[in-house]
């Protein structure tokens, strides 16, 4: 079965494994890469792919279900029940292209991944603070 989301873990992130799964589902929902009706990988598939405890995957899926984002259907799997994609989704391709150019410039300037993340985080926080003020 083809799934539209493939989980990956970053052991250096300091974020609990189940939360990384929750965050990746929410990110995919925001970006429109998964949509209502799509099936998430089964617990067994995720365990086989990532070599993690099945309870970890089950906990992530339960959290998503509690938030109303997915629904578990006994014997059939877990399916997306709600979306987080904004109405502005049609602009994502253009914005992504601009961001990729910026990321290339940052790498050319010698910034490593952590420095790029820090710069983006700080800039986002400051920009949001200015909009609120």
C-alpha cells in the first residue's frame, strides 16, 4: 500500500519520538501533502521502518485522534479526518521556491543547518512580535 507520508526521526532534536510523529503529521496536514481520507501508515509499518516501540506510534496516533485530526477504524487503519491546510495553500509552491533560493544563499554564506534554523526561528519570532505590537 502506498502512503503519502513517511516518518523520519531526529534523535538529536531532543523532541520525544511520539511528538516527532505528531509534528510530522501536522506539518503534512498544513502543507497539504496529506488530506482528509488519506491513510496513515499502520503501527506495524512505522515500527518496521523506524525500529521503534509500537506503543510510541500508538501514543502518537491517539494524540492525533484526540485532537480530531485522525480517526482509527478497527481492522482498517488510521485515516486523516481533518485538515490544517490554510486557504493560502496555492501560494506554497512560489514561497517554497523563494525559500529554497534563500537556503542556497545561507549555505553559500557558510551557515550550517543549526545556524539556519536559529536564524529562521529568531526572525520568525521577531516578525510575529512586530505584527502583534
